C-alpha cells in the first residue's frame, strides 16, 4: 500500500483519537453491552442492539486509524529544506489577482483537511497548483466556475 502523507500534528491527533477509543470508548461500550445483557432477552433488547452498533462503529474506527498510522509517512515541515518553495505541510498566503481576496492555507494530508481551519488536502486543486512554486509566483487554479489566478504572498514552514 502507498504511504499516506501526514503532518506531525495530524499524526498526533490520530494517535490521541486512537487512545481515546481504546481506553475510554471501548470500555464504556463493553459496560453498556453487559448492562443490556443483564436485562434478559437479547432479541428484543434495543439497548443491547444500540450498544453492539456502537461497538461495531468504534472497532471499525480503531482499525481505520491503526491502518492509517501504519501506512503514514509523517512529514515534519520544520525540518525540511524547501528552498523557499511550497511543499507538503507549508502554510501559504495567497491573494486573488482579480478579487484581491486573501487566503491562508496549510497543505496537509486528506485526513487532516478542514477548510474552515485553513487546512487543504494535498490533492485539492489549489494545493496541486501551489506545490513547487515560490513567493510572488502567480498560479492558476482550475475551479468549477473557471480558472482563477492567485499570487503567492508568503510561505511559512511551521
């Protein structure tokens, strides 16, 4: 399987979620199943079926996180020499040439992307256009509404 890029922060968050699922959520679900079993007939016991459904979801999420972490290529952008170019993990400030709107994005892995927090996936059209470019370069992003040009204002490796 291919390595999936993750920032150090993204890997830390996944490990924290995994620990929470294993040490808090899993024991709580097991206790709920035991309580529901004590109520008798399991065929018509909605509490039991709900707890089993929660268990299935939690175990699936645990397996998914473990798989992602085992296939992760954790990239610490602060330790890379990018020579002033946009790379995975970089935080980039851009300005629309026509709209003059400014945006700041950090380029992250798919699992870390959250546009509301300014984190875009490495596979997004904006990130693909920015990779390898330098400050003051103009990039063209192919958007559904047509091509949009942006100028790179700054690049940070934080």
